[in-house]
C-alpha cells in the first residue's frame, strides 16, 4: 500500500480514475452534478433519514458548483472562438456569470434557450448563496449563520430538480461543443449560427414558391422566431443560398467540381455487380470453415473487372470528387469544406496505378451507396440523391414478384 493516502496506486488498477493531465474539463462539470444526484438518490433509495441534514449541504453545493463550472466553461469556449469580446471576472458569482452570458445575446437559438432554462436554478441558488460560501461554511464572511433565511429543504424536491438541471446543463454543454465546431465551417451571420440557418432553411418553402404568399408567411415566421430585422433575414437567406446543404434543403441544386451524376451512377452499378448480396443487407459473417480459395479468386477477378469498367470513365479529378462525396456522407466534414477536401484527395492521386487502387478501395466499401446518397444530398445534388435512393430495375421487379407471391 502506498504511503500517500489519496493518490497512491494499488496493484489492482480496476478503480484507477483519470485526473489531471489524463482528465478533462467536462469531467469537473459532470462530476459535481453526478455527485449531487447520486447523494440525493442514495438518501431516498436507502431510506437514510439520519443523513438528510448533513448530506443536503454537499448536495446543494455540488449542484451550485456544477452550474458555476458550466457557465465558466461556455463563456471560455465562446470567448476563445471570438463570439464574445470578454470573459466574466473570475469569481463565484453564478448570477453575474449568467447575466454576462445572457447580455451577450449569442447568435444561436439553442444556447439562448438553454440559458433561459437554466435561469430558475441560478436564481434559486444565488438567492441563498451568492458567493459560494453559505453552502460550505456554517458561518459566512460577515460572521453570521449561513442560510439563516432558510429552515427546511426537501430531498425529493431537490432530487427531481437535479434531474431537470442535469438535462439543462447537458444540453448547454454539448450544444456549446457543437457550436464551436460548426463555427469553424464559416457558415453563420451576426445573428444566426449554422444550426439556426439550417433550421431557417427548413422553415422556408421550395424556391419555386418564393414569389408566392408562402414565402411571405415563412419570412414573417422566421423573423419573429429568431428576432431578425429585414436586413438580418436577407443575410440569413444569402448564407443559405451559398451553402451546398442548405441550398439543397430549399430545393436548389449545386454542381460538383468535376463529377457528373451519370458517372456516380456508373460507379454504383459496378458496386452492385461486386456486391450483389449486399443490397439492403447487413454484412455476412463468413466462418473460416466456409471460406474457399476459389471464392477468393473469383472475387479478385470480379473486382478487377469492375475497376477496369470504370478506368476509361473515372479520371483522377472525378475520383477525388467521388471520395469526397463518400466521406461527406459518412459525416467526416461539413459540406462547406467539400471543394477543399476534393482538392486534397486529388493531390494524393499521383498516377493511374494509384487511381485504380483508390477506385478499387471505394468499390470495396460495403456502405458505399448509403454514404454516397447522404453525401450527394449534403453536397446539394438532390436529383442524384434521389437516383441513388431508387433501387435498380431488376430489384424492383424481384420485389414486385415477391409481393405477388405473398398475396397468393
């Protein structure tokens, strides 16, 4: 046993916890909030009546500290990415930190809503402990009894409120993480975040109806919900139109740098030849006893033939676009980065041998069609996405025959 009573390690590493350089800032927020919830649940579940008066204090303090930490975390993240001009002074005034964030009026509806939901918890704990002292010490800095204005607190009420608080903090924390990532994509206005713009695009009618009353109705609804002026609304629409994904949401089509729709369809046709049993099915687990060298040789031959069939059609530029579509559909990057990613993939295709190898590796992907369909939709090729989502003619005929057989 180590001489250090708290930071010594035993031979059994089962209960080793990561702290310090192996820890994470979010662990502090989650840890204090989870501690409060676990203590409140334990008192009730284990009927620990004798411990109500002692444990209620660390329960409430942990909840307060979790709020303080999440407010400081969000402020720091938004300051670091340039959304707010300054941090709040480093103190324990949770109401002051909350007011500072609300006053910033962030260009993100979800963050504003999460802060609004957090308000009643902040107000409640600030009322009894405005500097983080009353819940920690029996006597405050003024020499008076802490919490002298309170007499009772109900553990069940606290437990239930902690469940709601956990949901609010989790939402605020993770929306902030997403917001910072989205900010790097560059799609936003002074009033709308990327997520807001996506929501606005979904609220607008198709482009074909923008000269009708439907557009005016949608415009007024959007302006009211997001508190936008006419100028701010126009800037939001301009941002939507220049975004591949959002322009597609309102029915607009955006060309790919080099790849044509028919060329993508040709690739999919060869994929179906190479994977005739994969369509709409989970990959089959092949046991060693069922594996035959003849099958492997046949598969290699078929793969070579499929790559050969595309060699005269898919150039290095088109292969780069195709690869970008696949990884866009897999969710590896934002549609705004499509052209940059395609250019990067193009630089890594040095010669015809590498081109064939890359084409073959794409054809090997069992999720190729699913990712291409999602990728083309996010890239603004709506008509192509619909084509990829339509099963081949022979599959439709086979399904029709199955339906007839089932009815008989």
